[in-house]
C-alpha cells in the first residue's frame, strides 16, 4: 500500500487523508501485518492484504491453517496480537463487534431459533433503532431480492437448507455492510445443493455489489466464486491471486499441491538447460520440468514436481511429434467415476506410477487393465519447486496424487 | 488495549454472578451447618467444649437403635425400589416407542406431582382398620373381622418405596434410553441369553442411573418424616422424629444438633461408599 | 427383551401383568383419596353413604366444605404466597448460577458445583433445623447486643421461604443450566455481529432461548415449595401453610374435607404437570 511509503514525519491524520487521496477510495479492507498468538502457537503469522470494493475474496486453506481466526478478527471476536485491520480507512482496533460495518454468515448460519424469518432479518435493523414501518419495508425488499418474497412469517425450521442459506445472507445484506464475511457456509449442505448454491452466491454477490470475504477449505468453492483467492497455510498467505493464477502458476509447492489435483513426485535435478530441468524422481522416472521458484536449481538439488492429471495427453499409440516427456505405460487400475474417471498407469521401465484422466472418447471405451498407453506432456506443465533436504527425507511417500 | 477492557468486563460479570451463589451457599447451607456443629459441641452452661451430646447418643439405646433402624430400613427401601422400578423403567425405555412411551412415562410421573401428604393420606385410607382393603377382605370372606394394616414396619416400607418410586424411575429411564438397541441386538446375535444380555450389557450401561436413583431414594428415605409418623404410628421410630422431638418438643437444641450431624455423617458415608463401590462421581450422577 | 427380540408368550404376559399391577399400586392411593371426597359420611372410609358435594360446598352443620373452611382456605393462600416468593428468588438465582457455571471458568469451580448440588442430598428436616438454629442465633445476637428485634429471623413465613429457597434453587439451577448448555454460542456472536451489545444479545437471544426452561423450572419450583413438608415443618411459626395445616388435621383424625382439598390439589398439580409436559414437548 502507498501508506507505507509515506514519510514518517507526516502525522497519522494527514497520512490517512493523503492516503485516501492517493488510494482510490475503493479499498474496503486492508490488513496490515496481522499476527495472532495463542498460548504456545501462532495462528495467524504476519498477514497483509487489501480487498477492493465489490470483489469476492476467498481465503482457502486446510483446517487449522488460521483462516477462521483471521475471519473472527475481522468480525471482532478475536483481537490481533499485533498489526492493524483497516476498513474503509478506519482502524478497527478496539472497535467492538457490534460497532463494526461488518456482518458475517456463520458456518451453521446461526439463525435465531426463537424468531421467525422476518424477525431474524429485522434483528440488526431493530438494533439500529430503525422505525417499524421502515423495517417491514426493508425486510420485504431484501426477501424479494433473495427470491423468498412472502416467507417472512415462516419459522426457521420450515425452510430448506438452501433457503436458510439465503435468509442468513439477507439478514446481513439488509444492513448494507461494507464487508460480508462468510465462514464456510456451504459446508453443511449436501453435494448437489452445494454446487447450486455456489452459483447462486456468486450471483447474489454481483447483484448486491457487496464485498465478500469467504473462507473455505473447499478449493472448488473458492475457484468458482472468487475474484481473488488467498491460499493460507500454517498462519501465512502462500499466494494471493486470481483462480487462474493459482491453478496455472502456483508460486509454492503447497499451492500446487492444494489447488487442483496433481501427480506429485520427489526427485533430484539431473541436469539443467535454458528451457527445462531434467529430473530423476525417487521412483525412477526421468521427467523434464520447468522451475517455478526464482532460485536457479543446479544438479543434485532436491525438488518437488507436480503434473496435473488433466494436463497429460493420453494415447494408445506413440505420438509422432514427440513432446518433452513421453512415457510408455501399462494400465494398472481404472478408477471409474464418470467424467472424472482416472487411470493409474505404470511406466514400463521404472515402474513409477502416473495418474491421468481417462478421456471419454471412443478410443478409450474398451481400455482395460494391462493395456499399453502412451503419456505425453510438455516441460512447462511439470512444475518444479526446490525443497530443502530435510523435507525430502521425512517424506515417506514418493508418489501420490494430492487432492485439495 | 481492547482485550484488557474485555477482560475487565468479564471479571466484573464473574463477580456479579458469583455473589448470589456465594450468599446462598454460605448463608443458607454452609454456615447453618457449622452453627449446628458448634451447637452440638458447646456446653450451654459454661460455653466449654463438650462431647456429652454425642455420648448421650451412644449411651441411650433408644437413640442409637433408632439410628441403626433408620439406616437399615432406608437401605432396604432403596433396594426394593430399585428392584420394583427397573422392569418398569426398562419397559418404558426399550419396549415402547413414540406416543405410547410418552403417555406411559407421564403416567409414572403424574402421581408424584401430588403432595406427599395426599399420597400418604391415600395409603391410610386404604390400609387402616376401617379402610378399603380391610373392608374388601371382610367382604370377600378372607378375613372374619377388621384387619389393621397400618402401624407396622412393612407399612412404613411400603410408604417409603411408594414415595421414592419416581426418583428411581426417571434416572433409570434416561440411562436406559441412551443405550442403543443395536448393543442389545449384538448381545443376542453373539449368542447371549436374556440373562447374559441383562447382566453384561444392560446393567453395566445403566450403572450411572442406578447409582443416582439409589442415592436420591436413600436420602429421601433417610430424611423422611411424614411416612414413618403417619403410617408407622406412635411406636414407629425414625431418626428424623428424634431430631424433631429434640428441637421442637424438648427444645434441646444441643442434643438435636448432635443428632442432625450424626444423620448427615451417616448419609454422607453411605453415599460415599456407594459411589466408591460403583466407581461413579458425585457431580456426574447428581448433575 | 426389546421388540426385535421375540420372547415367549408367558414371559410377555407376566411382564405386562407386572406393569398393570405397578400402575394399580401407583394409582390406588390417589383414587381412594379422590373417591372418598364425595362420600356422604363424616369419615373418609366405608361404608359408602352415597355421593355428595358437601365436602366442597356445605357451609353449616357437621360438614364444613373446603370452600367455607376459612382455616384451610387461609393456609392455601399462605402456601401460594410462599411458593411464589420462593420460586421467584430461586429462579432468579438459578439463572445467574446457570450462566456462572456454563460460561465462566474460575479456580474452585468444581468445588462450588459440588456445594451447589449438596442441598439435593441434605435431608429436608436437617436443612430446616440448621437454618432455624442459625437464624435464631443471629436474631438473638441482634437482640442482645443491639436491642433490635429481627422478627423475620424467627420461625414464620419469611424463614419458610428462605428454607425452601435453599433447596429448590439447586433444582432450578440444574434445569436452566441444562438448557443453557445446549445453547449455540454462535447465536450470540451473530447478534453481536448484527449490532447488538453483549447485554442486548443475551436479552434478545439467550433469554428467549432459555424461556421454556425458566418456565419449566418455575413450575417445578412452585410445586416443590407448595408441597414441601419437611423443611417447612421445622420453620413454621403460628401461621400454618397448607401441608402443615393438613398434617395437623390428619393427626386429629381426618374428615373428608381433607379428601376434598386433596382433589383440588390433584387437579391443580395435574394441570401444572400437563402444562410442563407440553412445554417440554414444544422445547424439542
């Protein structure tokens, strides 16, 4: 942020006004070096980011990565050990949860069981002392916008999971918050409804134009809905970027492994050239890959290698135009799952395993165990990350397909 | 800084909530019992320390015999109540479903919403010489003259069991309810007989309920006053009556205090022994 | 022994007949008490002299009905007053206790919890006499040293309320704390998040959630107070609440007016019981 580049002599007040001059006023949330220590461990470790107005920002990470703590700090239920949370130019330090321009959709929605829908949605307005007729009118309006007009008199128990979801959103949106926080609200839904709600959430966000901060461990939710995603691991942001960037240009091994599926190998650099690295994996495959870290990798260095199953070309005959990598394999197992079916193939010479997507073309219809298979991919699709030696020694699995 | 104010508010809330609890427990439970202890150990004449009121208890056979009798009959009443209540609780918890379960359970409970005095009065009408059962026996020819069924130890026992039944049924039903049917089915499936399943699956699971039911029934029997006085008549000897006599009739508060503490000591000992023997904790069984 | 395990016919018949006898045993005393309230006789016993409502409504002669028995009516009023006061304070303190035990951690908490449970296992007679002794000591002290006569610490209505409060508070604490334990605290966070202050959040979310338990506890407390004998008996002064008045009459030799009053009690308790049960159902 430009604020950090301000000269020290400028007082904070002018700094803020200058900052808002320089900064277009469309930054809704800025977190600056937030840390949160609990007794004995650091839940959030020096995290900084900004969210522009009207965007859908997701924080994606495995359970226990600190994303919930971060969200609760934004809502005011936890207090950062150090750092600052700035919403619309106002520091939120010392501001009670009920005084923040922030609303939250809770993991289990937290709809009040003692109230009907109308009372639930009107709760925040009543706290603001809004006049009764206006409450009625605003509640009706927001109900209509989420597509549940006329259900104000229903009890919470009478609604379906998806409807409750929308009520929880409406309860927040009726207050026109600067920031809407969502704590894995889709987690409790069944698969079909979840797929449906992903699209609906995204649409509602666009319609209302509210800034959403969404936390989830489900990469698909994050990829489908977000404008920006922060991948979080062990209290730190590994990478912040668009879904496209995270998928195609992961900056760390963790992101590569966490976002999307990958064939994952441990290996050492055999030789390096301008275009690619030659890597010998621990199960004996020789693969050409592209280095992702800025550091130059030299021979003998330990690396981790990621190749997405869907990036691998599969054919039953050897391809004439030879790719950077081509392996002759035999089919070991077919994991049939409709469009998401996978083949686990074994490379003929080394015995190394490679997982690929089973193409649903006529060619592969009668594919069976022990059939021959040729796999090809370019060096650019094999992402190499350097690892310290410790990590490679402790890793007991040499090859695995990681699923985010 | 905000964390500090929050912590301060929390501490203030804690003290505000602790105050009524403290006042209640200290003023109404703890200090009164210490006062009782002081009364029982201090000679009212010269304000000196004395054991005479405890010695009096051991020297007067009427007192310690009543004490023992009260304890033994209370234990007996507890066992009887358990034996009678268990099949009923089992039926409600395991054999009945849905609506009929609720109704039968409520039928068990409703009599106990009525005052103990009314229930005891009912037994008096049933059992006395001119009572319903005596009349029935004469009418049916089983007895030639009026039969007096009141004023025996068996009558007291009947009254005690009746009075405490609810407090055994409720904890038993709730623990048995929490036993999943599949455990019982597995017990049979693996070759167990009725008796095996009862002994190795159902009863071990029901122990917490049995213990808490027994504790409450025992305490209620031990501390009962109405039943022994009304059903047991003039010669019935119950330790609470002795306490009442010392306090209210004879106005001998020192002796009464000693009796009270002995009763408390006895009940604590037996409850403690019961908990130890079954490996249960007081807080879990009561709370 | 569960429905999916078939038992022999004999076993089932024996089991059912046992249950029938059990319920006869439970109901018998209540039924006879009720029936003899309508016997046109001076004693609640056979022979049956024909039905009458005299024991409810008669206002003259040997048979004074309950609605004209000013002594018993007065004691009913007194019992109701005592029960209201004891219940009010017990539920108030119980709510505070519930929040304390469910929401706070502090040193000595488990010890306090055990102390809180103790009134359940202290015989009522003993609780009565200990409070009697303690309050009398305080009253004596004030009389001797300060020349102040603290009448309310002498046996009487106030002391009865205090004595009953001492043990029904435990019961209502258990009922309300059990409900509070099931409360999802994110609901309070949601309220804060929607702009409520912590106090308003408790008032608008938590208390309405606890309401069924609070009403249930109040019903139970009211009945326990109204029907209490042991503790009350030790602490009464000259005015006798209903249970004590009935006890005195029983010892004198009873007339069916006691049956009549028992019928009224059964009706009252029955209504409260049904109210409570339907409340519990609604709660689920």
